[in-house]
C-alpha cells in the first residue's frame, strides 16, 4: 500500500516530548470529571466536562470555541481557520462523555482517579474517548511549532459530543441543525482503535445498523395447550419461524433483497485482511464463544467487518419461569438487528422486513413492527487521498507499515457522512486490551503520544496532498 | 351407536329427588372448605377436606374408608365390596382439592361461600371436582335403594386425590405403592365434562403429554453484535431454528419418528366427531384466537382430540426489555410440550427429541434438555363393554342419545391405566360454561342430578354386561 514511511520530524518529536508531562497532567484532570451521560445524577459533571474541554481548546489556540446545548448533554465545537482559501476543511469527531464505572465492578483503582502505572494511564474514558480527543490538542500545537505556522494547514473543526455513550440521541438533529457550521471536506473520527500495539492500522469503514422489535399476538390470553394446542396459531412458534427463516442453510441472510446493492469486498482488500495476524482462537476467547459460524464463503474478519448480517438480539414469548407450563402463549416478541454495509439502504431493508413479516405470518397472528432507527454504513475507498494522508502520517509516527481494518459496529460517524456529505476517516490509537466499557479501562501512553504525533503530521500532509473532487488536484 | 335409551327407573328418580336438598346441603358444606392444594397456607384445609369426605363416605355406607397420607396432600380411599365373587371391580377417580380463587379475581360472590342461583351452584370446586366426586355418594345409595341390594353390584372403590390441581406430584407413586389395594377391572374418572347441556357425551380418551425445557448456551456472556454478530453461533437463533423445525409446512410435527405407532382415527369415529354440533367460530372465541391452524388434513376437533402435537410453550433468550440492545445473547431457552395419542411412546419421543436436538445444533452451542415428565395417552375403544355400560347409563338418565368426545388434555387418569392395567372411562357431567379454573365456577344442578342418576344405573349395568377379557362373557 505504501512505501517506506517518511522519517519522523525531530522538531515535532522534541516539542511533544517536552510537553508530555503537562499534556498528561491536563488529561488526568479531565479524566477526574465523571462525565457519565447515562446517569442523570452526573448531568452536571457532563456539563463540567464540556466546559473544561472548551476552556482547554481555547487555551490550545482555537479562536472559536462554543458549547452547544442539546436537549440532553452539551457538545463542544471548536474552529481554527487555516487562513488559506485553498485549504481543505477537516472536522474531528469525538466525545467527552464516558461509560458508567464503579470500583465494585472490578476496578483495581477508583475509575475517576486516574493512575499511571507501567506506561499506562488507568481511568474511565482514558481510551474511550477522552484520551483520543485530547491528543488533537497537543497534535495541532506540535504541527504549528514544527511548521512555524500560526494557524493549521487545514481549516480545523472539532465536534466533541456529550451523549455518545447513551446512543447519541440528539446527535443527528444537532448535526443537521448546525450543518453550515460543521461543513467540511472530510471528517476524522477519533473514537476507534487499532489492531494491536504491534500492528498499527487504520479503519476504513463501519457497518450500518437498523434494528427492530416485532411483536406477535395470537390468542387473547395464554390458553391450554391440551385443549387448543395444535389447532390455533402459536405466536411463539411463529416468532421462531421468522427468526429461523432469517438465514438459509449457508447462514446467508434470507430476507428478500437483503444483498441488493452490497459493495462486495474486492480481492485487494480481502488479501490485506488476510495478511493481518489474526488468531481465531484468541478472537473466539474475546467473543466468549466456542466456535465460529457465519456466512459461507467468508472468513471471520470478513464476516464481521464487511458482510451484512442479521442477528436475533432477543426472543421471548410464553412461559419462561421454572418448570413447565402447558400453554399456547398469547404473544411473542423478536428483537432483530441488521448490520449493513456500503451499498445497502436501511429504508429498503426495513421495507423488506415489513413485507416479509406480513407475508410470513398465518391468519390469527397479528403483528406490530417497530424500527428503533437506522445508522448508515460508511466506507472510505483505500485510495481516497485523505485516507492516504492518514496512513502516511501514522506510518511516519509509528515508523512502520500501517494496515487496514474495518469496524463491525456502527456509530454516529455515519451521521456526519450523511448530513455533511463528507467522507469519514478513522484515526484511533486505542488497542483491544484497553477495556472499553469494561473495568480498568486504560490507554497505552506510548500509543497516545503516537496519536499526538500522527495528528501533528496529518494536517500538513492533508493540505499538501488534498485533491478535493471539485477543485484541481494540488499534487501530481 | 345405541338404540333408544332404556326408560328411567322411577324408584331411582324418586329416591334421588327426595334426597336432593340434603345432598346439595352436604356438597355446599364441603365446598366451604378451601382445599387449595397449591397454597401452602391451605394445607390444613386440604387435610380437612379429606377428613370431611372420608366421614361422608363412611356415612354413605362404604365399609372401608381410609385417608392416605402422601408427602403432600392426603388422598381418600374407600372400598365397598360387592359380595359377588363374579362382580367386576371399579375404581372411581376424582380429586378433592381445588384451584386457587379469590373474590378480587372477578368472582361475583365469595368463592368459598356457595351460592345457589337460577339452578346453578356457584363455588370454587362446584364442577372441578367436588360436585362430580360427590354425585357418586348419592348415586350408589340410589343404586342400592332401587335394587334392594345391601352392597353395590360391583366391587366399588374410590380414590379421591388431594393434589390434582397442583400437578399430582405424588399420585403416580401413591398408585404404584397401593396398586394391590387399587386393583380393578376398570377405572371411572369423574373429572371431565360433556359437550354441552344439550349434547351429553362421554369422553373416550385423553392425550398423553411429555414436556421439556431445552437450554442452549452460546457465548459465555452477551456479546456485541457489531463486533461478533454474524460470525459466532447465536443461541437465540438456534432456539428459533429448533422451534421452527418442529413443524413442516403442513404443520405436521417434523420430529423424526414422531408419528410411529400412532393409532389413526377410523372413519367411524371421524364421522361421529363430525356429527357433533361444532361451531368453530364459538370455539375460536373460547380459544381467544382469531383463526384455526393445525395439521393439514384434519378438522379442529380431530386436531385437539386425536392427533399428536408439538407446542412451543415458552421461548426466551437475549434482551427482552424495552427498546433495542444489539447483543448476541449468551443463552436461550425453549419449553416444548408434546401431546401424545394412543400408540405413541413417551420415552421414544423423548429419545427422538434428544437425538434431534443434538444433531441440529452447530458447534459452539452447548445444550441441556430436561424432561418434566410423561403422561401416557389413554383411549377406550368405542365397543369396550364398560364404555357401552357408561353410555347406556347416561342415555337412560338423560333420555337421549349420548355421543363421543375425546379430551385434548392429559391427566393422572393415565397413571391408573398404566399401573393398574385397567381401561379408563370418563364419566363427567360438567359443561364448558362451568368455568373450571376461572372466576364464578359453577355446576348445573340438573346435570349434577343426572350424574347421580347415571351413577345409580351404572353399577348394575356394568355388572350385568361385564365381560372381562379373562373370564367368560356374562352376556350373549
């Protein structure tokens, strides 16, 4: 993919090294604020976290810093114009809220009293996502110091939301309402991770998601299976028949039209995936699973990163207490989620589900379908100029080849792509052992500083190599 | 099936009429005892009910009356030998415990303060089963009075258990332990009903039952469906696939070997069923169901009475709370019940389920199957001499043709058949509107007195026409 990494910039490294202690001191201060968006009692802390960040971004030099109220927790917006009319505009996305955490969950130390140990900083939010937001502050300062600029080489915007850990309920509306202010050529999401400490990677896409609940209603009340069973439709049976019909024998999704438009993996990306040092046994341990199973013809990584899936998240109906109860249940429920890849349309999938369910159920079973929402997939082509800039900057910082991953999950990044019409890139330095959402979350300090260094290189590289679709290429 | 009913015996009728008030007074006294076997706080009442019945059976004339302790609630046994060495031995089965009931469940009157109104007696247990047990007391007295006998024409045994409404947990062991004392040529179960007030019927069989719980275990904990979904087996999906595979497209049970040995309905019985004034719309209202659905090629009555079925009583797995949660669940559970008909073997069905489940599940899904038990089906051929005697006696009492039904449910009657090796007959006068297990349970007093009268005719008829397999026929 790339040639030998460019040599590191000694001015950047020296600048960062000199300020490392102060940078970590500031991050530690931020991590002490328990900005748990899911906990109503922490609403003040989430606001305090936003204010703290806003102050720090002003101190960093961003001339425009705003705290944006939402019906929930506030987001922080910052803007530092380049001054160059040709410069691309970049929007960095992250979040300042964190998952809940309590000592008794299994933390070895207080989750909101950061502890540095063996080159790691332990605290809730250290990796997800405060650490990864914060590396941009020192990064942009190092960029300025090393280049002698007084403003970044790109028009740099930051949008750091406060409800990501609560499902970003107000994020799409916020982005839509502030679309003018957020307008950008490319979005950089710093809320993901790398393959491992030894294998730096950049993520090129996330899957989309649409999920629903299907309620099935049969008899008006639970009825006696001796008196009526086998002669009236059973909603639990019908729920099972729907769930079972989601996949064929090859574990392909059998929903009509589901694969329409799917952007298939090309051989180049399959080959790159296959080169990753993937240990399926280790992966299965992470999955707490005894075996791999999925769509025939694809590897495990391909299945979770690049293939659309249907999953039964929950099923319920009839008697679930101890022992037996010989009833035909009156109702049953299915919770399904569909992960989507580029080329799929969530609304079409929803429509297909609606038609398929209506067509599949016998007389005597009434149903309701509720879709909880839709998050679009996003995927950046491997040769996108902005992606190339991210890769070059990471390779320069890490001194080694950077490989590609995708992310099987789904995130609010897609809202940026949708509303702003900008491609989404992922720049994250977290590693799987960082323990997102788990006790003893930490960030690897050496990797965190590589994040700072990558950010320090990125804006210059991006500006230099930027070739927006609508303007003439600035590089050969 | 039968010719014109024999004329009623005026002596029997006069005897019964004279004692009707006292009989109902006694029954009312018994119904005041809240013998709710499911309620530990009512254990004393259940014991009191047994003692009360034992006293009443002694007063009726049974020379041998015993209260049999069990690890749970006591049963009552009574024996009145005929004195005729050729006489057949009949064991009447019923139960003296009742379902729970509370005024606030929707009762118009106190459930344990019987109220007579418009020819009906309202009380918990009026139909299920105290009324139907109790008609045998006046019945046997009327038999003696009208025939001038001092002992019944058959060796008459009664076994009235105290835990039927709690699933008869100790009944099989009790029957096995007392098999010598309970030995009989035929068992008469008075714990069922008739088609309707206008259509007296006799039930010729009940379905058997075996039910189980299948626990499926996948990932060691709920895992993220974005990171892992579509690449590891999902126990909720596998539970659904099992449940869905229980039936084919014709809604026949698809479990291998399930229909092996099934005694098929013959054309004669199908014709008799078809003659019943069955109103499917009314039946669907009783079922609280909007449509009928079952095994192709059979009517609704055939499906519930004479065909084996598989039913999903409960299914559960994963997230069942409000909203969505994108997990691959760690476990799922299925509760299945199989209704069995004559010729099927519960143990074979269980073995087939075990093999089918083991064969159906993919690697990575561990399972456990627990069978709760097995109740055998029972079926008396339409031309069985004892069944003919029941029909003749009912027709004489009711003054009209008696038709045949079966019962889709399953009951402890099968234990009598199994352990004692005796055919089981059903003599019940309850009607669907009696509200078994429901608020405002009642018994129709006219029908109750028809029960008394039938019992008064039955013992003489049975003795007269008895033709046991092992002894020469006593009738041409």
